[in-house]
C-alpha cells in the first residue's frame, strides 16, 4: 500500500461509492486486536480507515482487546498467565492489570491516535453507563464475565455528538466487581444490540481453519451449523496455551 498514488486512491474510492452508500447512517462495529495493534504503521492505516467511514456517514463503533499489552505488563509485574479453553484465567491481581491496561493504556492510546488524525473519539469500557452487565462465567476462570445485557444508550449518545466510541472489553457484575470479557464476544454482542449492518474483526489470526494446524485450510464462509460441527469435532481439546489448542 506504500506505492499507492493519490490518483489510485481516488479511483478506488470512486469505485467504492455504491458500496459505501449502503452503510450510510448504519452501525458498523469493528473489533480491533492482535498484531494489528502492535504494528504502528498498520494501526495508523486502520485509524484513517475508521475516520473515512465516519466521514461518509457510517456510525463506527470500535471495540478492542489488548492481549499482547496485557501479557507484557503481567510479565513485567512477574504475574504468571494461565489459559483455559482459550480464555485468560483472571484472578484478582490479573483483573487489576487487565483493567489498567485495557481501560487505560490501550483504550486512551487509540483515542489519542484517532484525535491526532483529526478525528473525535471517546474512550469507554463496559462499566461506563453500566453498558455491559455480566455474571461470573465459572469459578475456574475467576473474574471472566458472561454477558447478560448490553445497554447501548451511551453508545448512541456518543455517536450522536459526532464521536467514535472506543470500547474496551471489561464488564460490570451485579456484585460490583469488574470482569474481563473476550473482545470478540463483546463486539458481537454490541453489534447485535445495535442491530449493526456488519461487524468487522481485525486480528492477527488467519480466520476459521478446518485443520487448526494447517494454515491453508482457511474457511472463507461458514454457516452456524458448520461452526457447531467444527466445535463438536474439537470437543476433545482440554487445554490451551497462548499459541495453540492441545489435545487431551
């Protein structure tokens, strides 16, 4: 993309206009994570794209994770990470770090990036406005939340004032505790609550693989039934480290 000229950009945008129009005044939820958050050049490109979407009338909602930043902070603080079924086991000490990194450093960093490019953004997490209400998923995972309800009031309010809401994946329990939530799940639930036109997931993961060990087995389209079949096929998996499933 470094060699794309202004003339080429203009041609691409002109060709894209008919497709962009169908998203005007519609909600588009973007889940942002993985190496796309680490590569500064890629991050700047993503922020520019989000601002362009907003400029043409799309109601952009940015939901983010921050696994790499959490991992590095936990390591610096000598707090060991554990995973179960792909989810971070979150004890009280880990939850403090997750909240500090996600709702603080990562969230405000993205807001600053958008602002630096001339945009308007507001950093939020699920605690703000009691937006994401959860309960504890299970005792094994600790402070990991299962989403009960999404209150979109604050999202509507922020967008109506011309800002892009930047939402970190932390929720509030009825017990008054904060909970860590998978960012993909948060993005999907918010997209559903907003009746969004589409949800875009940006990550360093290739996508859904028919064979988890074969990157060439990428599935470009999948139905709910096919997804259930794949989950059933892998139900014998019992352990997950930070890189891969490990069969029991």
